[in-house]
C-alpha cells in the first residue's frame, strides 16, 4: 500500500492521516457543545497572570 | 557535501526584515492586549486557530524538524508513529482530556506555573521547589537541542562554521528573550507558525514531486533496503520503509528498542508532561476554545512532524537519484540487477591519481553504498590500475555520518537557494517560539518556584527580577555550552528525548492523578516524583549505554564499561521512560492507597464542580 511493503509503516502513515481527520471531526462536532462562560475566578486568575507576565 | 555560498546582503536583509516584523509584533503585544491573559481580561478568548498555532509553534521546534527529521533520514519512516502520537496524544488527549481539568484546577487554586500547580494541588512547597529545580536544571538540555538544530542548518545554508552559527544564533536568542521576548505574545507565535506552515508545505510538495509522486517516491525508497549500511543492518535496520527488527536478547534488536522506546514513546508520551505546554491550558478561556483548537492543532502537527519525517526518509531516494557522484574502488556487489555496490570512497589526490578517503572515526577507508552510474579504468596513488566505480549514495553519507546534518544537507543540495532562506526563517521561527516559552518556564521556575519559595518574595512586593534574569542568562550559557561541546550523531533528538522522558517519569503520574483523582495523596505524589526522577537518572547514568557511556560515570565505576549491563542485550538500548514511568505510576497508586486522603476542604477547593 502507498508503495510501502511493511504494514506497520503504511499503517503509521494512514494512522497519522486518520488521527488528523478524527481531530478535525471532533473539533467540528464539539464546536458549540461545551459551555463558554468566563467566571469571576477566571478574571481574577487572568489579572494575576498579567502581573506575573509583567514581572518577567 | 558543500553548503550554499556564503551569506549575502539579500540574506541579511530578509533575516533582518523577519526579525523586525517579529520584534514589532512583540512590541505591539507588549503595549497592547495580545497575550493570552489579555484576551481573558478583555472578556473573550483568543481565536482558536491562533491559539492552536501558537501552541503548535511552541510544541514544534528545530529539534523536531532538523533533529528528528535527521533521525528519520537515518532510521526511516518508523518515526511516523511518533507523528501519530504527536497528534493523538500531544494534541487530542492533551486538549480534549487534560486541557479543561488543568485550566479549571489551575484557576481554582490560582496557579501560574506548572510547579506551582503541582505544589498547590498537593499542598506542598517541597513539590513546587523540587519541580522548579528539575526544570531549571534540565531545561537547558532541551534548549541546547533547539539551538543545535538551528545552528547546524545555518552553518550548512550560509557556508559558515557550526561554532560561528551557534554564536550568532545565541546572540539572536539573547536579544529576543532577555529584553522581553518572554511574554507569550500569541500573534508573534502565529506569524512564526504561518511561516513554518508555508515552509513545510513547499518542502513536502517539492520532495514528492521531484521523486515522481507519492507512491513512486515510496517505491523507490522501499527498493533501497539493500543500501542500508552494514552497521545499521546489524542493529536491525531493515530499510527506510520498514520497522526495525523486533525481538529481545540479540544485537539486531537494538534499533527497535532505541527507536520505539526512546524516540517514539519517550517523546510521544512525554509531551503530556511538558511544563511549557501545560501552562498554556490555563490561559484558555473555556473548554469550548480547547475543543475548537483541536483541528488546527492536529493539522499543524501532522505538517510539522510528518513532513520532516517523510522528507528525511525520502532524502535517501533523492540523493540516490540526484546526489553528487562519489567515486571509489568496489568492495562488494550489493545487487547486480539493480547495479548497486559498496565502494571504498576515493578522491583524486593529484591529476589522474586516486587515493582512499579515510573515516576519521575508524581510521579505515570510508565505505559507501552506491547506485552505480559509471565504471572507468583509473590509477591509484601507488600507480596501480583499478576499476573506478562512480555512483550516488544515501543521505547519511552526504551528511558525513551525522544524522543532524541530513535535513540541512538535503535542503542545501536539493532545493533552490531562496527556499533555503525561507527554511532558515522557518527554523528560526520554530526555534524562537519554542525558546521563548522554554526560557519563560525556566525563568519562572527559578524566580517564582525556587527563589520565592525558598527565600521569600522581596518586601517591596517586586518579583525576583534579578534572579529571573540571572537564571535566564545562566540557562542560556549552559545551553550554548552543551550545544558547543556535545556534537554526537543525532544529539538533538537524544537531548530532547532525555528531557521529555525525565519530565514524563517525574511529573506525569502526579500531574494526571492530581487532575482526576481525589484519592492521590501528597506522600503518594512526592514518592512518585522521586521514584520517577531517580530511576530515570540512574538509568541514564548507569544503564542506557549511549548516555551513560558519554557521561562517563559508569566507566569510572566499572573500569571502562558503558553500561552496568553491557553484556545483557538489549537492556542498554532501553529508554528510562519504559522503566521509570510505570514505577512512578505504581508508586503513586501504592503510597496513596496506604496514606491518609487529603482533607475534604482542600478537595472541595480543587474540585468545586464535583462536591463529595
């Protein structure tokens, strides 16, 4: 397959493409499924993170 | 193989333009609202594509492209399993499984570095300090790998010595990270990521096109299995489109254990415990953003690792068809039908007189497998007539035996010069985006996790700025020294694998256990981290012959052996991760089972979404 005789290599080749395809499919399927809320805790964390960054 | 002509004024102008553009974006980010936390503060998230490319650009460096691409040039397409893990584990599991719990627990506990996350989760200053110290001490190995990758290519592309390239690379790095390039400016990472995408797309297209298409290219490479050099055959190399020979207890299984345990598993799984990547999850707005970033992340990674691994392997086919002719005396016929032979490489010492080229390592005449192009009568240095065989060989021969040189040699030999410059910018981008996060992690480990925990935060409330700067300068110096002194074959991949493996064995069970289990305890985490770290270290110092032999401690103890189990095949080829990670995991489970569970108030802080 694909000009490669060893099944473990063409399988790796196809597995990479399949993993990428599954990832794309997952991203599309989950696009709006999870909640997207920014809590006060998230904001507090971001403020502190900003301070840490600026300190650097 | 000679590189391109020396650097010219157009090269310098393009590089300067690139640096100015990067600096400008960095400056915009510095004064504006373009870091991840700025996006959060502004009440919105970074665009998932930007977030994914930024993450990918941090993940992928010159180490993956030059180092692991070169290893693929040497060992073949079995490295595609690493690409599979990079996507499946490094992107899918990391984003879809670990990302949200990391973000949530990091925000609940107010953690801003990876050691701090572990320290707060287990209520242990010791864990934070230990983790910070490990990162501070060992991150330079990974930085050195990234620097070596960039410098090897620059040396080949611009025809300068490696040392000069390394010096220039170090100066650019210092100029970038010391004054402020540490800020995780997503747009800078994204610019760098886009350059990387363009570079890789062209490289992949060019390589397949020049070899007659995907299937034809693979068939040519498959037909080259009989050109694998004898020392690699003896280790179990069965061709560039075949897995190494698998088994236990014989020399011809060595390559399988090296490729699968160190390169594929060590790096493929180890990515989950990379501190500079884990902290990125905390800067994400929500689970939805993480989910949306998965497709771009996966496509970016397949391009960034799949391309160098495929191109590295196929460079053998390109050199066999198009490489410069090598000349020499035939040692043995490989295949009469395919007209292939092994030759003692010779050069024309004086007009009409040919003499052997000696291998500097062995002191014997250099051997090379060639696809024979012509045979002519010639005369050797002693005046004796012989049949001069001329032909083209495989990538590692043109790379002078150094796997790290395979990708640079291929780019400078096969591709147009303008692409060499684009590829240099690709590598510079890959290196800069990774190194900014490496130095960021190293600096915060030294300042926030070590200094402030051990000495305390200064009374004026200002951070330990001097400590951070000093740590970064020290990290830079150590990295440059390592890159300068250790120039062994495929050192880039080995340095990377050591750091990834060490982080995996030390951090992964405690990190993942801490995200998902209420039952893991502080003593369990401490014991697991210590076991993971010390077993890895012991293995590197005394068992794994390549590293142990190079460090030398085992030689002093055993009177010259490169491993305590040198005579017991194949233990010296097994990577520490295969031993240390399961032991670390087992320790976490056992010690947690017999120690008192964490108090419920703390667990309620860690997991408020799931009350007891």
